[in-house]
């Protein structure tokens, strides 16, 4: 049976490089019968975690901040696979993706722990530079989060040397992202 897959994107550029990489992954995953939920954090109203530690003020609500995280929450409670997608911004993820990601914090606390359905993860990254060293921090951050929460990494696809939206057309990373999507195993 196909899996429910969350694709969480972070670029504020519509149909930009990372969005096209996400769509390549989605094509691959859907061709294998998976159901994909694309959530574009940059086009949602998601605030940063306030560190108030008031998570789960009531049983059904993970956070005291009432914003579009309440649209994302049902997805992270049901999707077995999460794919994080971002352009590199100053050696890291975009603020929009990070804001959404930080809000997962609630699921590491109290009653929330058992509600996070994600078991597997993947990372799709685009950047203007062509040096591997440039994205090592972002990859390291992803790997550390995955290890900390206990997600099995299913793969990392990086498209280097892409700046303008059309730069990614024909890039080898698109095919790799599609293959990664196809490689997600059904249950
Ligand atoms: C604010 C900002 C910061 C960036 N920082 C980096 C960086 O540190 N290293 C890099 O190689 N590219 C950097 N870039 C370039 C983007 O990562 C690159 O153009 C990416 O492919 C854009 O993806 P998108 O079209 O999905 O937004 C930056 C771009 C912006 C707008």
C-alpha cells in the first residue's frame, strides 16, 4: 500500500529551483502509488517557536500560537514520510522552513511524543555555489535532527550551481529526486 508523504518546502520563490526539485520527487513518489501532501511553508502564516514550553495547552492542540501550523500539524501526525525541501540561505535553511520545523518541538514534549507519525525522511536542497563544503552545515543539521527524532534517512539530493529559476532545467538532480521518490517503499 502506498504511503502518505509530506513534502515540506521552504522557498519563497514560486516555481523556483527547489520547488521544481520537489515536484520531481513528487512525480516519482506518485508513480509508485504514494499519496503526497505538499505544504509550502513560505506561503503560509507560520511564526517562529516562542520557547514558552506551553505545548499542548489542550489535548488536541500542539501549540499556543494559532497560525497555519494548525494545517501542518495533521500532516505530521499522519504522514509516515517527510521530505524537507529548501534553497540554501546563508549556509542554512530558509527562515520559513526553519520556522515550521522548529514547531515540531511540541511533538517532543509531553503528550505529543506519540503523535508524530513520521518514520522516514529525505532532504532536497538547491544552492548557487558549486562547492560541496557550502552545504555541509545544512546537511549536518538535517542529519542531526533525523537522528535525534529517530527518522530513517531515505536520501539527500542536492542541486548545486543553480540560481535563476531556469538553471535547474536539465540538471541531473531532477532525475535523482524522481528516482528518490520512486524508491520510497510501500507498506
Ligand atoms: C537570501 C539568500 C541567501 C542565499 N545564500 C546562499 C548561500 O549561502 N550559498 C549558496 O550557494 N547560495 C545561496 N543563495 C542562492 C540560492 O540558494 C539559490 O539561488 C537557490 O537555487 C534558490 O532556490 P529557489 O529558486 O528554490 O528559491 C542564497 C539566495 C538568497 C536569496
